[in-house]
């Protein structure tokens, strides 16, 4: 597991899924978004892997952060997992307004997200 500070944790699980977990009540700005994408790319190297992002309790995703997340990285597909209506609103706003470079969906169930990440088109 990679613990690059108080804001996020990052690891590859036994199924080859990269798991990024944001600290609850976090305001994600462009600097944090850049750091997260860089860490995912460093972890993956030349391999594309599915990415599960636990965004439960995220307070805010800035416009600049949405722009950063709209760039291609080493994720083959991305599952956003949240529990609250606020999480859903943040994810749906990102998905409807931003340009997403790989298949990306929001889930309230981690098991459904994992099933989707392993579905057709996943590496």
C-alpha cells in the first residue's frame, strides 16, 4: 500500500485493481488531482489497470480538478464509489460536464463497481 500523506491512499489489490481512497471531507483541487494522477501512473508504470476511486464523503471537486481528471492516465476504466447523495451529485456533475477519457461510472456498491471493472473491455 502506498500512503502518500493524509489526503489519499493508493494500492493494487489481489485482482489487479488500483484502489485510490480519498480522505473524507476533502476538497480536491488541481494540485491534489495532479498528485493522485501522477501516483497512479507511477504505480502502474507501462501497464493499464482498472481504477476504483473511493470518494465517500468528498466535500468538493473543483473545476480545475475536473479538468485534470479529464486527461488520459494509465487507468483502463474508472469506477467511482460513494455512499451519499452528495457523492452522487459530485460524481454525476463530473461525468456530465467533464470529458472522460476512459469508461467511467459511479456506484454506491463497491462489489458492483468491482464487477464492472472486471467486465468486458477491462484489462
